[in-house]
C-alpha cells in the first residue's frame, strides 16, 4: 500500500510532465478515496492549488475546497487557503460564513479576514 509520499510523487510527476487532466484528476480522486489518505491536508491543498493554478477552473477548486474542509475541519491551513486563494470565487456571505464556522471550531484568526483581503487588493 503506497504512502502519501508515493501519491504526491506520482501527482507531481504527472503535473510536471503536463499529463492529461483526466489522469491527474483520477490520481487525486484515487488517493483521496483511500481511507488512509482521505484526511491528508497536503493532498487536499495540492488538489485545490492544481485546480486554481494549472487547470484554471475556479468552480472545481471551490467544490474541492468544500470537500477538503469537510474531510479535514481541524486544518487551519485549508481554511486559510479558502480565504486567500478563493476570495474572488466565494461570495462575501460565504467568506463571512466560513469565518463564523472557523470561530465555532476555535480556529482563530489573528486579524479580521476582510483586512487581509483588503490588503491583498491594495497590493495587487
């Protein structure tokens, strides 16, 4: 049975050689279908980043993000990815709701998320 490192290696190899989208999606889905890796934050983060940066499919990235936070609700990094990488995709209400759920789960932010988004917009 392969480890998460083997899956990551296979994914990075396929992505770096510009493998077919179908094959890469299949690799992600097979890795995450495995009970051992379903809660792998790094696999979920890579999947979201792949959809945003390589495939340029924001709606798929959004769907994968929501699956990711459902699978790994304790991961502050995943939640922050949603705010920072999907802020142009998610509505203000969705961002506000996500922030509220983070508070309920005691995944505290050091600053208000809207300040972060405003700062990103100013720097752009």
